[in-house]
């Protein structure tokens, strides 16, 4: 059994990613930057106070009790998932700045980046945090964020 | 609305096409490596004959610890003779570069002649690894 494992419901993560993709696609289709603001707020809250993320709350209190999606419980570390969400929230914030500064092409392009990364994570299970850490480390940059503290036993 | 729908459809198509092309490129890269000489760094590793898996990881990779390591353990339960060699991708950078490792976890499935049959960039499930090991044994 891996050390320091926490049980993470991967269905909740996937529902969160799917909701992000859906709302951002709707924001673009309806040309509604306020929907981007809404998603960014949900992502920031979900990153800083993981239990209060709106999409995860909807999953926990509505989707799961209704049995629409079956929970997939796995031993996992939630921190890399929160880190990835934080990166997404940051890019989305830049997107909002661009959208309200009269740069719609740049703004929607940045929203597209968040959608693409969420889709790659949702459909391919690619760990963006692992990719970033490794690419930095092989260039001699050893990032030492709290959630990247070295733990042996991989 | 119609114009934006078309833009969105184009985006989805480009993203899907990009992923498919990328996968095709990685498959071709693995085939090229299979026909190349066995890297000297690999020859120096303590591997007996038979199929093997090179497991590239880093000390900070949570996905490795919590998902890839248990998946490999499940594979080893079914293939007791399988050798799994865990390597730190930063410490073994030359070998990592040889196999074009771009992230962790990455698993390189080798046949008995040390030729790569598959390279999984990112998490690989036990079922996927077992299917690749079947190909390595053919």
C-alpha cells in the first residue's frame, strides 16, 4: 500500500473537469465572459478551499446520491489535482483580463488552453503537474512547492 | 451563434487531430528505437533475459506512487517472471533522453532482445501493460 494515501473519488475529479469544459464552451458559444468569471471563481475556490468547490459539491450532493455516476475511489494524493486546477484558474484569470480589456481573440484563446488541458486530463489522464515538474527538473530547475515536497517510495 | 459553433467545432477537430497525430508520431518513434542499437546505458543495467519494463519516475511524482506503482504490482502478480526496473528519470537522464521521456510516469516495455515494444508517456493501466507484454512475448 502506498504511503500517506488519501482516498480520492476520481468520478468527482472527472465531473469537475467535464463541468469546466461544458461551462467554458457555453461561455464561448454565447459570448458571455461572465460565465468565464463564474468558472474561474469556482476553480479558485476549489483550489483554495477544496471542500467548497461548486462542481464537486454538486457531484457530492446531487449527482452521486442520484446514482447518475458511480464513485471511483482510489488511493491518491489530491495535491497534484489541486495544483492543476490552480494553474487552470490562473490562466482563466488572464483570459478574463484580456476579455475585459478588449482583446477577445487572446481572451478566448486562453480559455481554449484551459479547455484543451482539462480535456487532455479528462480523456487521456495526462498529469500536467508531473510533466511540468519533470521538464523543469531535467533543465536543472528543482521546483520545491509544498505539494511537490520530495517523498520517497514511488 | 452559428459562427461561434463553427469555431468551436474547428477547435474540437483540431484538438482531436492533434492528439491522434501526436500518438502516431510517438508510435513511429518507438518503431525507430526498436530498429536502433541497444543503448549502452541500457546494456549496463542489471536485466536478465526475457521481457522487462523500465519504469521512469521521480521522487515527487504522486501519480507514480499512487497509481502507476500499484498497476505494475498487479501486472507482476500475473507475470511473476517479469522484471520491472524503477529508474529516476532525472538521475538517468541519458537513458531518459534515449527513449524521449517527456513526463513521469513513463513505462518502456522491452522484449527479450531489449527492443522497445511500447513506450507509455503518462499513466499506463495494468490491462494495457499486460497487452503490451503479450506483444513483447510473441
